[in-house]
C-alpha cells in the first residue's frame, strides 16, 4: 500500500510514524517531509501548498491513500481534486474545510446549530470596525476571517490596542487577504482544551483529548506560537465530558453541515474554552492539531489506516478511536527567538540518546538533512514525546529526553503538562 502524506511538520512526522507501524506496512511518501520522515519513507521535493505539484505526482504514482496534514491544501480543495481523479484522500473537501478557512462561515454554522461560541460582530469596512471597538466592552478579540497560519487572532485588553489590531489586520493587511473581513469577539475566560474527532460524513468519534500550550514562555506568558507542547488526556476529560462535547458540539455542527449538503470527512478539531457557563467553541480546525497529534497518536490503540479508510467509506466504529490508558506528553523544542526571528542551520545532537529512553519518540518538525547531519530549519524544531503511566512521570521522562538533545539557542517551556499534574493532585 502506497501512502502520500502532505506536509512537513511535527504533526506529519507523527502521522508517518503511526502509519509506518500499521499492520499493512505501507510505503510512505512525504511532501515535503523533514529529517524525521526520511527514516520512514521517501521525501518528495513538493511543497504542501503546491497543489499542482501534488496532483501531478498523485496522478502519476497513484497512491492508495493521501493524508493531508495542513489546512491550506484542504481549503484549496486538494481532496476534491484527488477524488475527481479517482484517488482516495483523508481530509474534508473544500466546502467542509471552510469551517477553518472562514471564521465567519464557522460562526454561521455554530449559530444555526445552536452550539455555544463567543458573541461577535463582523466587519468588512475598517471605519465601522474602529467605531465599534471604541465603545465595545473590553477585552476584545480581533480575528482575521481567513487562514492566517494560526496568527490571525489578537486578544486586546486596551482600547488603543484594539484599534491598532483593526488597522494592522484590515488596512495594512498583515495577514494578507485573510484580514479583509474581521470578527470582533467577546473575550472568554477559562481553560482551553482541544477535542479532535474522526468523522465519516455521518458520525463523529472522539479521539483522546489534549491540551496545547500556545504561549512561548512558562506560565502562559510571552507571544502566541504554533504550540509549545501538548499532553493527553486533558485533565477535564471524563466520560460525561466526552458525551457532552459530542452531543452539544460535534453532532449539531455536523447536522447543520449536512442540512447545507456539506459532507465532512476526516478529522474535525474543536478548540474549546471551558468557561464558568460551560464550554464555548473558540475555533474549528479541519485537520489534526500540531502539536496535539504528537500527544494523541501514541495513545491510539489500533492502526490508523483502517480508521482513515473508515472515514472515507462511511463505516467508522468506536474501536477506530480506542485509546491506551497511558498519558502522553510532547515538549516542543524551538529555535531561540521563535516566534520572532530565529537561527537556522544549527546541528542537532543527542537525538538517538533521547529516543533510547523507553516509549520516547522524537518527532521532527523544522529539521533537515545537510551534509549527512540533521540541522535546524524551522522555528519549531522537535516535539520530544513520551508515553507513561502517570502524567507527572511521563512529563519527567519527556524532559529527561529533552535534556539529552542540544542545538544552539534551543528553547523550550519547562511547564508542559504542569496544569494537568496540578489538577490531578488537586
Ligand atoms: P484561534 O486560532 O481562534 O484558536 O485563536 C487562537 C487563540 O486565541 C486561542 O487558542 C485562544 O487562546 C485565543 N482566543 C481565541 N478566541 C478567543 C476568545 N473569544 N476569547 C479569549 N481567547 C480567545
Ligand atoms: N495546536 C493548534 C493547532 O493545531 O491549530
């Protein structure tokens, strides 16, 4: 069996790692992959955004399955294009990927479905947006409508900051066309949790929950990043919580999509804020999360190929998402300076020593092979991941592995999973 994985980050290395262990022993191709995926298959020099390049390769090589990691190719309609050529792909079609591709579309679905989310107003004229943020109650959240690589959300605690956010997003278009329309949302308070589900067009089956750490520094300080680490299960996960999330968030959302003749297949990721008044949807993503995937897939009991095929063939069953009882912790090591400017091309050492610890996996993100050596090539460099009996033992082990790895100016948070550990003790 031949599988094409689209993307080249930590999520895609984790997907390749899980797929490589599948009973069917697939042959893997990654476009473009990284220095980690090289060890599991063949890297192709095709960027994840190069739709024509991907399509030409797939038409020629006829993969049995294409697994798409990032949102851009999904929102560009790669699944639709592959399907039109009779090729099987895991991920939502373009119409369904609008749940992530347009926050305004997601809001219209949520409202019609009666799913709780932050109150908002949308604007496509900067003057009207500025007039609104001058009087609306603070704090406010300004969001670009379109895809902005996870950076299009600005939480503003002061009025001047909110006005500036409107101007940079709408007038200076710092997130490009994604910011031509914005949403101004009420700011919600609470703990965040990522709940991902496999969806086959009819049913949703929840994967293990996870908690991400978006800020760059310990104690949730510093700038927003793509994610500095994740752990699973999230401490609030109980059978009752899972049932509530399925009944009040996933099922009504999918029902409303179906009512609009949109079939969702693939992974649907709900970013939730657990407010005092109950969970609220902050956002939907139409794909696996990064770094949540690195903390979720090692906990998955069964193989991933049958689960992905069941999503395509409309026969998902609870076994497809069955999970192991162990906890999983992923600590992201970044290049110093990230999410601002950072160095590239520094040699990485200690990878084998780190992976030698029991049930410890080093997922590569921004790495590449250069002259036979693995060097840094992106902001998020590695996702050092451990599986273990308790959350605190597992976090300890993940950090032991992190300490075995070195590269110039490496940075990582020292408190990944700390909230969960505190709550478990609590
Ligand atoms: P998003 O890309 O929509 O998930 O937003 C990125 C991050 O911004 C979220 O993970 C939250 O931490 C924060 N955020 C988004 N919307 C809100 C909101 N309405 N209230 C408070 N924080 C928010
Ligand atoms: N971890 C957040 C995301 O994947 O969007």
